[in-house]
């Protein structure tokens, strides 16, 4: 699903409709999973006591339960690389 060429001309409701359709595609879920994984990794670098642990945990749960494609792909790629090294 590609973004409409006239994206800027669409009203907010049409943009939201497109986004809702996109979020239910494999690519949409992959991208959100990637964003969550990268956000978690970055937030884990924040030193205590400023690290927002509950946000990190919630993002991780969302990624695992609703947007697992990025992590599944990443772990599969890592497994394939590990097998080729041995």
C-alpha cells in the first residue's frame, strides 16, 4: 500500500482513513514494530533515575503483542547470520 500521490490535498479524515488501513497491513505493523524497538533501545540508554521504565515496558509489550514483525524479522536475520558463521 503506497501513500496516495495527492496526500497533502486529502482532508484530515481521508488521511486518517488511509492510516487506519495502512496500520493493518504487514508493512504498517512492521514499521510500527521497528519504531517501538528503536525507541525502546534508545530509552534504555537513558541513565537512572531519568529512565522511564514503565514506558519502556509498555512499548515492549505493544511490540510483542501487536507489532511483532520487526523483531521476528530481526531475530530471524540474526539466527541466519549466526548459522552462516558457524
